[in-house]
C-alpha cells in the first residue's frame, strides 16, 4: 500500500520530466535551426553579391581592355604616314599592346610588330576578312587563335581613312590575367582556358 501512494506522484513526475525535456529540446533545436538558417541565408546573400560584383568587375575590365585595343588602333591609324615595322614596335611598346598588324585594302599585312605576319593575306571566313569587307569602323573580337603564330590573342580592329585596317592584339595570358579568370578554367563556362582545339 505504501508503494501505491508514491507510484502516482513518481509516474506523474517522470511524465512531467519527459514532457518538459521534450519541449525544451524541441525549443532549443528550433532556435539553433533558425540561427543556422539565418546564417546560411546571409552567407548566400553575400556570395550572390560577390558573384554579381565579380560579374560587374569582369565586364568593366573587359570594356577597359576593349577601349585600350581600340585606342591603340586609332593611334596607329593616325600615324600611318611613314609607318614602318620599327615604328610599329615602338608604338606597341608605348601603347602597352602585344601586337600590331597593318593590312592594306586588299587584306595583305604590310607592316607588323612580328615579321612572320608580313605578307599574310586574310581570306573569307576569317574575322579580319569579315571586318575588312564590312561597314564597321571598329570591332573587338573574342580571344582566338592567331592564324600565323598559333597563339591566343584578343584583337581589336580599326578602319583607317585610306582603307587600311589596323589590328591590335593582346595575348590571351594578359587577357586572362586582366580578367582574373581561375587558372586553367574559364569561370563562365568551366571549359579549359585557353581553349584547346
């Protein structure tokens, strides 16, 4: 009989203990899950903001690089009278570009910072030919393989007053460094950089 008198209060205390424990554990768990969710949301927003700013920076640097190529091309176009390969090399150094090519109206390279290019003629399907036969005054293309040196360049084109075409190039390694891509991969596509053909 003495046992029954204590059984109900002990069972009641155990039930109250487990109920309180359950509610307490559940409340603490929900509290920490809410904190974790808030932190992950914050990290996601920061990462998203960083990606957006990185994309904006990429576009800005690319625009500046294109302006540099076109500015150099316009400078060379204004200096075409009495131009020589030596003068082109000096201009390339002064303007901070890797390559300058001067095409005559027939699409043949007459002057170049790299003598291997002299005499090379553009042909249908080539970006220079498309620019030569088009109406645009300026154009900047994507990074591509040079037809003579088989190295990757980003080229800008400027049409001179006399029908000549000025092609100014920046090596892909310099473009890669300026645009801040991950070594070995194009961050936009995930493909190897520079592309392999």
